[in-house]
């Protein structure tokens, strides 16, 4: 699913950010966590279901959400909508991942970035780098 040959470290000028991964497949979630922490200067946290993510994100301020569409307790769009009810999460960039065919029009309407599984590590890291570069530019 992932090509692990890519080596990209974020520029030392940018500060470390927190990425919240919500992925029910623990192997994939742990791999994403490992990739982010080894290939960037950023930190990541991993939740295996929407309920755990909602509980944790009520008290946590990540800089990016990386959400699987097919979660056991609700789909990724439903989780995104719930997270939008938290004032501190309303403007957080979100990447939705799926091997299935989620409702792309709904994803676009919410300004969510869609990443089809399987994807290359280089693609994910490039999206993260671009998002954080634009955040740093706006700040």
C-alpha cells in the first residue's frame, strides 16, 4: 500500500505540527504514524475509531486530520461533521482516505482533500508539506 523508500524531512524553519490519524486498521494507522514521525518533523496521534477520536479531539488541537472513510462506528464524513461542531476544529484541514468510492461531491463541498487508497507515501507527504506550507504562509 505504501512505498517506504521516500525520505523527506520538513524544513527546519517550520515548526512541528500535530496530525491526528483516525484509521480502524491498526496496522495501517501505525504505519501512517511511523511514516509521519520518521519522514517529517511532525508528531502524530492515532485513533482506531470515531468515538475515541471525538473524545480525544474535544481536548486536543491538531493541525491536520487524516481520516479513513470506512470506520466501524461512523463514516469519515460523519466524523468530520461532528468535529466541525468543536469551535477549535472548524478550520482544521482534513484529508479523507478511502479504498472505496465515497461521495466525492460531498467531500468537495466540505473542502476536504481526498486520497484514494492505495496511495504512495510520496503523495501523502507532499500533500502534508503543501498544507503546512500554506498554513505557515497565512500565519
